[in-house]
């Protein structure tokens, strides 16, 4: 019996390694931006903006890298939608399915924060004010909800973007038996 969960060792190409790095970068920057936005001072505001402005473009690159890594990139939507019924594909037992949904939901939160941060930055420079974008501002109640959810998902993305079996390739045992 093999010592890993997989029948064969996974052969991750550079696309997956890039996704792990970029996922950690984007999740961590969003998480820290949210914490600094909630608990920081006005002096921290430029770093908060930077965190939100980094998160959305980088998470887009993450999705692109994962899509390109598929054998058939045109079928990326099968991770999210059942092909015959068009209902959501939710497989709670699958790390890939969970990761796809986390990436999608985090992308939505990152987009709202990105757009609100751009609107705030533009308003300070005399650009026309977009009231709809102020709703997503981290200072507004809806923006606080979005940034809180995004921070949780970003932390998951930053910390759990790795092999489900851990570094050793072995499944950790929870019982008291030796491995």
C-alpha cells in the first residue's frame, strides 16, 4: 500500500507553484489590509489601499494560472457548475472544489474592495464621485461585511493553498497510533 493518499505522487508544474505563491500573497495582503483598516490609524491608510489594490489583480492572475494548468482550460467552469443541470458544483469532500469556490468568493470580495478603494483614491484627487462605489468602501457597513468575509477567505487562501496531505506527502493520523 502506498504511503501517500495519492496512487501516484502529484506532478505539479510551475503553474501550481505560482498559484501557491500568488494565492498566499493575495490572501495575506487582503487579510492584513483588512486588519489595518479596522484597527489601524489614519497613517496606515496608504498601506490599506495598497493591500486592496494588490489583492484583486493578483487573484485574477491566480485564476488564470489555474485555468491554464488544466489539461483542457475551456472546461474550467466544471469546477463550479454541473454541466447538465447548471447547478452549483459543491463537493465539500474535495479540496479542489473547496479551493475553487474560495477563490471565486474571495475574488468577488477583492473586486468590491478594489473598486471602492479606487473610487476613494479618485475622489481625493478630484475625480467624479461614484456613490455606488462608496457602498463597498471598508468604512461603510456593507464594505465592512465584504472586507471581513474577504479577510477570512483570504486567510484560507493564504494558509491552505498547499497539498491536502501536508509537506511530507503522508496523511496525518489523528489517532494515538504511530505513523
